[in-house]
C-alpha cells in the first residue's frame, strides 16, 4: 500500500510537471491565434448581415460592386455599367468605405 502511494505521488507529480510546458504552449496558441480568428469571423458575419442595397462591397476575387439585390445566400452586384454578377455571401470580404 505504501509502495502504491509513493508510486502515484512521484509518478503523477512528475507527469504533471513534464506536461505543464505543453499545456502552456497550447494555451498561448489558443489565446494568440484561435480567439482573434473567431472574433474576426464574427465581425465579418455581422457586417455581411448588415449590408443593404447600394452598399459597395469588395469580394475575395477583388471585384468591387454595388449590391443591387439580396437573396438568401447570394448578392447580385453591379460591378460595371450593366454588368450584374451574382456572388455568394461568403465571397464578400469587406464593405468599401464611402468616398470623401
């Protein structure tokens, strides 16, 4: 019984101390990479939901256009004179700021 107690005391304590740096690295990775990425994704989703007709958007392909129609999963944008393009909502990466 005493032998089992000593084994668990030494073995478990050594295991915890040897794995502690790994847990610290995982925590730092989580705080520096995963949390900011989730925040950025949440802000992008909120921005896409707040878009309305005549807002200018930029797509992941670099196309800039005005929203002319909003559908369930897509936007119809006007990218040039009489050039309508239907894009997925997930292709929008940002809203173009108003020109001053």
